[in-house]
C-alpha cells in the first residue's frame, strides 16, 4: 500500500482530496493530491506545524473546520 493510500485509509474525513484525521495533538490534514502537503493543528485550530504554502494552508484550514463537525475528537 502506498503512503497516500495508507493516509486515506486511516482518515476520519476526506474532502476534495484532503484527508483530515484526529491525532494526539488535535487534527492532521494531508493533501492527497500532491502527497507532500501536511499540517497539524491543535483542537482549537491553532497551527502547530506545516510544510504547506499559504494558499494550500488556507484551503486545509477550511476543510479541517468543516470536517470537525463530522469527527468525534
């Protein structure tokens, strides 16, 4: 199984190619479209770590906020 398949299979929610998963820190968002973009957020939405550019990060933040209502974390 490739890493993208592995990330997608463990995701709690997938929105438009972004996998959102609960993690000990809060939430992790992975861009499945390019396979390298990732961001980690605290439960309150504060960014902890990312390698995404500003535009990709804003997209990820929006998807993370939308996914929160479907996640039990």
